[in-house]
């Protein structure tokens, strides 16, 4: 095992050697505790033949561990100063560093380009927090199959993905995510494991795609769910009335799903929303 990059000593050494200092605008907070990167990599990769997509390798703290567990790692980094460092510090044949803004890549195209026959694709990242949700949605929308996504994010955002009916964090994002994935917590992470130290604590969570539900028009379904949560304190009847611009349609949509019009979005399960959509598609 080579010297860990995820230590304070090594991180400072790399910064001094290459004269690169962290850029706040890119959400650069590097992990400096080896045990943390090891646990993320262990959760992310189940088989050495899985192709790993890493978003934001930074100076390679997590990348190094991913490369020890998989024989094919593709890391997308926006900061042009970093590929050279990754090349010199890790420089393995089975690591490809792609200098691109992940939000601008076509995820399907990149997967088709790099995946070898028979390989499963997994994603691992200590996400840049300022773009957590758009990155995840780009991955959720991908048509090419992804097996699982293991990512670190701000704890409060993670709690929204994990939230269940009646939890205070439960919202449209929770429902839409659970439509596609089983979401589970991997571990809590203290702000003290980063350099520089951010103002918030984090959590690593995992998304496993389950392929259990297939609605005809996903956009219509997602918009309806968002419509039910437009104003948290309002009932689904009031929210749907505003969303559909029609009282009668709102009433029918709820009646056909055998739900009470006095419910709030927060009290409805994913199955309730699916029934509402399936029995009322013609009203949307
Ligand atoms: N993986 C490293 C670690 O755990 O120490 C660094 C994680 S740091 C929180 C986020 C990384 O994402 C930074 O290296 C940053 O430059 C990169 N990044 C930010 N925005 C990005 C984008 N749009 N596309 C790709 N990488 C991005």
C-alpha cells in the first residue's frame, strides 16, 4: 500500500510541492483521514471489475483507495491544476483523469466511451457541495445503467434524500429519489476530517437503483409530486388545485387514489403518489 494521500501531512506536502491552494469556488475540502476514504471506497466498490466514476478527485485522497479496489477508475475534475498532480502522485494505468466540468458532460456518452464489455458502473465521490443535487440528478437521469452511487454530501441534504413519510425533511426530492433508488446511510462524517474545515458536518449515503417502478411519463409524475409539496403547510388538495389550476381535477385526482384531501404532501408515501398518478394520468 502506497503512502496515504488522505493525511494532513501529505496534503500540505502536495500543496507546497505543486503550489496549489484550495479553491473555495470549486468546493474544495480535501479528506485528511485515511480511515474515512477507506470506508467510502469499501462501500462503493463490491468487485474489482466494477468501473468506478469519481466526480472531483481533488488531489486524490479518495481516488487512491478507489484505484486499490477497482481496476478501472475514471475521475472527472474541473480544476485544471489537478490532473498533473494526480498523474504524478497516483499515475496508474487503470486511472483515467478527465479534465471536464461534470455538469457539462453527457453521462451516457462517457459511460459508453469508457465501460468495458460486461462491466458494471458505480459512482463514488466526495461531492462538491455547491452542486450536489444537479450532479445526482444528472446521474439519476442517465439511461446507461449505473449500479450504485456512494457519495458524501452535507448532512442536511443527505437527510432529505433519506427522509420517509412524516419526517420533517421529507419532500419532493425524497419521493423522486426513492422512486428510482433504495437510499441508505453509510456513515456520519465530522467536519474535522477535512482540510480546510467546512462549516457543516457531512454524511455518506448510498443509492442503489432498484428498477421497481415504471411510470409512463416520468416528468408528468415528478411534476405532480412537486406540485403536492409546493407549499409545505398546505394540503395536497390546495396544492394540486394551484398546480392544476382546476378544483375539480384536483378533487378527482385525490378521490381516485382513495386519499383524504386534508392530507399534506409530507404524509403521503411514494405508493400514494404512484396511485394518484396511475389513476389520474388523464387529469394531469
Ligand atoms: N475527492 C477529493 C477529496 O475527497 O479529498 C476532493 C473533494 S472536494 C469536496 C470536491 C472536488 O470536486 C474538488 O476537487 C473540485 O475541484 C471538484 N469539482 C468541483 N466542481 C466540479 C465539477 N463541476 N466537475 C468536476 N469536478 C468538480
